[in-house]
C-alpha cells in the first residue's frame, strides 16, 4: 500500500526548497510502483529550472501567488507548453500537440509548477495503462484520469488535473481514496484539451481533502462566488433503477453513511427521479459519446486508423453509424434532464443529491476501470459532482458522491466539506 497524505493546505506552508525535496523523494520512492506519470527524461533538472524561473518571477515572498511552487500533475490530454501531448495514443505527438489553454495559463499565473503529464487511457476512452492503484497494486486506479488520481493518492502531488466524460474523475477518485471534483459543464474552459465528447467533457480536480479542494477551486473556477449557509442541506437519494447499480457491500456501506448523516442532523429524502429508467440503463449515453468521438476524430482516423487501439477503433466505427439527428436528440435531452432535476429538487426541498461514487471497489486487474452507472446521468445533465473518500471495503476505498445544482459549484463544495466534517465527528 503506497497511499500517503499530502494535503495541499499543508503543502503550501512549506518553503519552496522543502516542497521540491518532498516531491523528489516521494516521486523517487513511489512512482516506479504506481506509474502515474508519462516518463520524462531529465524531469528533475527541468523542474529545478522551472522553480528557478518562478523564484526570479516572484522574488518577494509576500507577493507570491497562492500556488507558488506547488507541483501540479496534468492529465496527458491537456496541452502544456514544453510537453508533448500523447493522450495515451500511438498517434504521433507532433499531430496531437497544440497550444495550451486558459486553465494552464491560470495555473502558471498562480505560481504552480508542472510535475509532469499523467497517464490516461487512449483518448480518455479505453486502453490498458501501466498505472496502479496505490492502495493495492494489483487493482485498477480507475480511468481515464488514472494517473492524476493515483499521483494524489500516492502523495506525490497534492493537486492534479483530470477530465471527465462519463466517469473519468469520480471513478478514479473513488477507487484511489481521494477527493475528486467535476465542476459544472463548461464552468472551466476546455480550450487546450483534446476532446472525447464535447457535450460531456469537463475539467476536474483531485486533492487529498475538502479543505484543499475548496482552496484550489476558489482560484481555478472562473467567477468564484463564496458561499456560506448555517443550515444543513437536505439530501436526496434517488429511487428506482439508479440504486440497483451497486454491489451489496457498497449498498450496506452507503446505508450506514446515511444513518451517520441522520444522526448528525441531516434530513434525507428518497425521491422519485424525473429521468427515464430505460434511458439510464440503456446505451444512449455511450452512443452519444461514440458519435461525437467519431466526428472529432474523422480526419485523424482517416490517416492513422492503423495506430488506434482496438477499443477506441471499435468505438469510432460504432460512432460513425450514429445519425446526426440522433445526436441532436440526445443534446436536447441533456437540457431537459438538467431542468427536470432542478424542478425535482425544488419540489422535494433537496439541496444535494447523494449516492455511492461507484457501484463497487476498484476491480482487480487493469482491463476494467469502473462503471458509469452512478455517474453518467449527472455528467449528461452537466451537474457538479464530488467524490468524498470516507471508507474502505476489504482495504479498498469507496467514495461517497455528492451532486449539486448546475452552476452552483460553490454551494456543493461548501456543503460537501460540511458533510466531511460531520462524518469525521461521528
């Protein structure tokens, strides 16, 4: 077990030399087993050079930005100047690499150092990666933001960036026992990112705890609006087929968690949901992802089809058969589900939806990297979601998922932190 605490809140209190020393020591000791990062020649010399430039740029301690000297891990789907983008693919990096976007520019302005690119499944869809779960190296860390989640769980980095289409932040956060936050759809700009499905894709973040996630989010979410409430939120648990997407062990843990919250003074209501259970259990959302993926990859696929892995190749070929009219119906459905969910919340007096983050713990082996049943519908609706690490089953973490209202990310972060504290107290 190589998991390790490395809270961002604690980390920023270290001096820059101490931060770098900690990072190098932890990386050297753990990375050979976890394989969270894309290999980089002379990475230590490169990081030292970047740190020297940063010190020159911000010579005065009192004027240094809030993430000064913090090594941040970046999913290798996101362009960073000076790094090739490979996206877990065999396509030439010269074809894939492009200009970095506004999030990376923001991290630079905040004083962050780039720890490196983290390993992802091929084009964030599917492939077997070398990344291992720090809690048990025989188990998957999840996908597709595997490397980013594992880098935080292993204590190498205190902050990492990933992306989510259907489950790619929440699943690895759940499996690796870290906090994973997927903001509202389009809250963080996706310029400078290789897309998988533009109607779903969302940038997300990983930290060790909610204090750290609130700190990072307050700087990384555009138009941050501080939120405070002295009332405990009312929690909604979905009725219907949604709650069948989990193992008996996860259900027992979740029921115990709900009992703990009730003892802490939270009101919990079981709610009939506005979505169609057949849609939830069917293949519509994956067809939508595959259809959009086929459109995005059209030019690359014509030239480099032979370089695509079997899973991604099959997905693109399936996506080519999805009519444009069907995709438009799915996109219209996204807005409807989002509005219906908000009306259901208001009708039932719900502030936050809650559920397990995944239907089980991290599977053994590396072919299967999670399930989309607990996450896909919230991603489809574009709602902000957080996976909170609370407990383990047979030594493997399982996350507690909190889902907020579209655009109200600050309220979700505040209330999830309150729940984290309530769990700790009880």
